[in-house]
């Protein structure tokens, strides 16, 4: 019974890795992704948002999340970036990104 539980756990981990990799490939930016018009496009926040967030997927519209939800969403993305070996923003850069998103969220 113990071996069955271990085998099930290993299968769940492998399934997670497989689906995570497949999802990442599906989300990667392509020429088919619509261009997002960013508010204050020349600001530091917009620049960092473009630099870091477009590594794995097309840029989301800022109103994808509410001002209250953006910090948690960015935290999730930081975890995903770390797990997939992407370039990570510094804490200060992350704060600039979050502040930018919160400021312009609806």
C-alpha cells in the first residue's frame, strides 16, 4: 500500500511537469498574440512589465486583474519564473512592476 502511494505521488509530479511544460509552450509569445497598449508606455513600470512578463507569455491587459489581485498574480508569476529558470526581476524591480499594475488596474 505504501508503494502504491509513492507511485501515485511520482505520477502526479510527472504529470505536473509534463502539463507545465506543454502549457508554457502554448503560452509563449507568438506573432498571433495581440499587441497590448500600455498606459504610460515609456515609464519604468511599463518597461519592466514588458521585459519580464513577456518572457513566458504575451502581455496581459492590465485590467486582467484588479488592483487587489495584481500583487498575488505577480507573486505566482515570480514562482513560475523561478521554477522555469527565467530571468527574475530584483525585489525593487518587482515592486515597480506591482505598483505600475496596481496604479493602472480597473
